[in-house]
C-alpha cells in the first residue's frame, strides 16, 4: 500500500498512511533493537524521531517527513520486501496449524411442536389482532 500524501513533519498525515509508515518504521526499529512505535496513526514526536532516525541511517536526507515516491518510502518498502514474503508464509502456516476439524456434529434441534392448547392460543392471538 503506497502512500498518497506526505507523512510526518508538516505532512498531510492521513491516519491509515501514518499507520503504514509506522509499521514500516517498526521493522527498521526492531532490527536495531529499538522499541516499536504504537500503530495509532498519529504523528507525534516519537514518529517524527523514528522517521529522522531512519532517514539519517538510510537515505541521508533528514527532514522528518516521508513523501510519496521519494527516497524514504522507497527505502522503507524495500527493507521490508523480504520480511513481507516471510510474513505471508508464516501467516499461511499459522492458519493451517490453527485449523481444527469438527470432532462432533452439533446436535440437530427438532422443530418446536405445539400441543393443542398452545396451538389454539396462538391461533386466537393471531385472529384477535
């Protein structure tokens, strides 16, 4: 999911796009033993600092903003390309391993049966309206 608007310092900061950038930054941060950002979609000092840290280490252009099609977003997405393939594989295995076949069919509930008095009461209530 590429971004369509700038994220970070003086950016448009669309919530879903901020969350996307935060998730990409978390891959970078995790690989370096840093704490991860909350995926809250809000641009605050921690998110801007994380963008600047990434830019300083990878792109060399430090402005605290990730622009569509620019170096920072391209580098963020490239660093996660291999991780995304691994994540897809892990997710597929997790789904397969979590599958539990039905061990026992649920009991079949019989249709309710009304006795004569209940049926008579039901008919009278319908015609009384």
